[in-house]
């Protein structure tokens, strides 16, 4: 199989990820922070190490402000529900994933004022439109870092400056960029950063996290046992315990830590350059296929490493099925849980076919994908 669906979940994983997860299962079998025996202390050190690696990757001075979650969706919900109240105004964009859009629409029914700034046909956002949307009661700006449909990279540094100048909190959905594009929360003035562990960070499913900046106090989404301050009747104030009730996914966190070590040893910039070059090669090849339409910006620096296309008016799911069954190529098709983005670029009815390589993808894989699309196009013209 040629795997080009890394924007959904990265695969294959580095060998160290699987070994780290196996080691926890075989050597520890304990919960972090729930006792003082060697097993729980050992797994506690492992969790702390992963937290420190995430802080290093994102430029976070205090690792305790990295909170583990089950995925990016949970992290986004934690930030959105933990901050917004009736009467607040929130600004987002027309390129957001349902993990942002659905919680915001739910809160809109309960008195939160929602405003979605329109992006252009390539998914690009003008920061001046964010500036113009700010009102007296604006509490939060939330944007994706890069669209999971077009790959379009948002101007998060400019948005962060606008938010900070107006005393507004800024939340970034890094589902497509964590472990792929460098992120510095202090430089970009990000107050909340939600990220998955199973995509660019090369960890397993069931992992993710939320950076909670020093300006932010959230109401906990879940309350309960934290392994600390057990004598208190209420949720402890200290981080990360305030937002980490219940037993952590220590096996997954071990794998995530190994993924982070791999990324940091290889060099994030190196991986990003390779992946974007693969996308440029893919775009160059697909542009020669009759009937192909490519979405999003063409410039390397303006897109994350994913490419969405359509072939004529054929349903995207049909093309993806053929790629899988006839050519052994795995891609993602449909609306990618981001209908607002598809409405923005005009593909709400057809969906798109999304190719997303990783640093493990070869040039031959890209050439095979281009050849497959060329053969499908010829057959359809037939």
C-alpha cells in the first residue's frame, strides 16, 4: 500500500514509538501520580519527559502548562467550553474543522455571539478582516493554523499580535501543523494551542494536548480524581492537574514521547522541507493530468504538506475508491469534517480527494500517485 493519508493519521510510525508503548505495558503497569512505588514513579517520569518534549517543541517555558488529552477535538472543546460564556463574542474563520465549528454553534444557541470571517477561494485569510470583526465584548479569536482541506497556512503571527493588542485571547488549532511546521507560542502570542498526537507528532491515536497560556484560566471540562490534593472537595487549581482528571493514557503518551524524540533528532525544518517538496512534486505532476483541479495556494510557504484535488465532476469518493482498489493508494476523500471550508472553496457537493505525504513517503510513491490519477483520467475520458 502507498499511504498518502497522513493528514488523518501518520503512518508508518518510527520503530521507537511501538517499542516505547510495549515497554510501558511490559515493565510498568502503573498509573502516574497514584502512589509511591517504583512502577508509578517510573511511568510518572515518562509522562513528565513527554510533557517537557512538547514544551520544547512549542517554545513553552513551563511544561506544566501542557495538558494531555485524548485528541485535538477534546483539547479544542476544553478551551472553547472552558472560556466562553453567555454574552461573549468569538471570532473564527470560514475554514474551520467541525471540532471548532460545532462547539461554537452549540454555544451560539446559548447566547455566545459567533462571527466567522470569510476566507477567499484558496482558503486565505486577511488579518485585517479579523481586526475589523473585533467588538467590545470579543473574548476569543480561534483559527486553524493550516486548513485540513486546502493546506492553506493562516497568518497566526499577525492574528496573535492583533489579539494581544486588544486584550483578547487567541486559540490555535494545530491539528495539521504540530510536528510539521515550527510553532512558538510566545513568538506568535498564542494563549491556547490544541494539538493531536497521532498526526505530525508521530504518536498513536488516543493522544493529544492543550497548551494553556499564563493569561488563561479555564473552567475544567472534566472534574474528578487527579492523584493530587485528594483532600479537597473541589478541583485543584494547580496545572496540569486541574485539567487532567482520570487516568492518563500512559501507553499512548509513551509512544508520543518517542515520536517527539524522533522529530527533534531528525530536525523539524528538515522534515517540513522534504514534505513540502514532495507536495510540490505532486502538484507539478497532477497539473499535467487532464481535468484535474487543484485547490489552495501554489507557493510552498503558503501551504501545509497536503494537496486536495478533483477530477472533472466525478464524486471524490469514487476516485478515492478506485485509487485504493485498483492502485493500492490510500487517500482521504469527501468533506474531511470541514463543510464550512468546502463551502468556501466551492466543493461542498463534490468533496475533494486529499493526498498527504509524510517524511516516510518516497518520490516513487508520488510518481505512482500521479500515474494513477493520469490513468483514471484517461479511463473516464474513454
